[in-house]
């Protein structure tokens, strides 16, 4: 009788199987592996979710080195762009409920990255702005995004990057329309894509004069 921990003898022409992983011992996936893939794993949506999840994880790992959690960088960036904001404006910009924005601000204030001040003449209105330490964090966040962006698009040429950005914006608009978010503006909608701008230029003719259509 074969011992419990003894593998079955290899059959000529058939790769032995790793029972624990259900993979062939050369590391290739078996039919059983393919059967357990999540539904829709070949769809664009699935690829997008996976890319977004990995991007978020990568950014989160780098933010942790600056005492920030994923999501807090959006608050810091919004304040860096606006200078000062009311809690209501901040919540609207981030598309979150005011209590959620208030909780995040409280945590950032405890770290010394933001400060809150009551509006002169109306103590019910609270304005928030970054401290000097918070401004330094905003600069660090910009570097993190640039670095992860470079990793994300490694091997893409300029045209591929512009094309991907354009397609993602179009996909976002489709979902906004489907969900009934009328008037929803996807960031970057107002920009003229360089690919589109290039398409409006007719190749320079023999007389050397460039003409637009």
C-alpha cells in the first residue's frame, strides 16, 4: 500500500501533479485552475478593477512611509489646490458625506497636517487649511503619484498613454450616464486630447503651408 505522503509514480508523457496547488509541477495552470477563475475575469471591467486595486495598494504602501493612509492624500491634495476650504466644500469636492470628511480632518489635525479655524463673524462655519507640515506632505504625495504613474505606464509610448487616458474618461462618462448622474463631469473632459488635436491638422502639402480643417 502506498504511504499517505507518497506521490503517485509519474506516468510517461504526463506531468506529475502538485496535489496541494492543483498545478503541474512545472508551474503551469491546469484545467482545474482555469475553472476556479472569477466570473468575468476576461472582461475589461475585471482588468480595470485589478489594475486599480494594485495601483491603490502601491500608492498606499508609499503613503504609509509618510504617516498617511490611502484616501487621506485626496484631502491633502484638495486643500493644497484650494488653499482653504469649508468642511461642506471639502465634502462636496471629495463626494463624501460631511461626517466622513470631518473624521478624516480630525485625524489629519491630530497629526499636525491641517488646522481648523472658525469663520470670522460666524463660528458655525469652520475653514480648514494645510499647515507647513501638511504642505510638505502635499509635495511628497505629488512625487508618489508621479512615481507610481511611471510604474503603471512603463513601456507605454506617449500616444498609448494619451489613448488610454481618453478611453478611461469615456468609460467613466458611460457609467455616469448609466447611473443617472446627469451633469456629472469626468475630470479632464474639458481638455482637448492631443490625439484629437493632431487629427485636426492636415499633413503639410508641397507648398509647405500647414492647414487646419
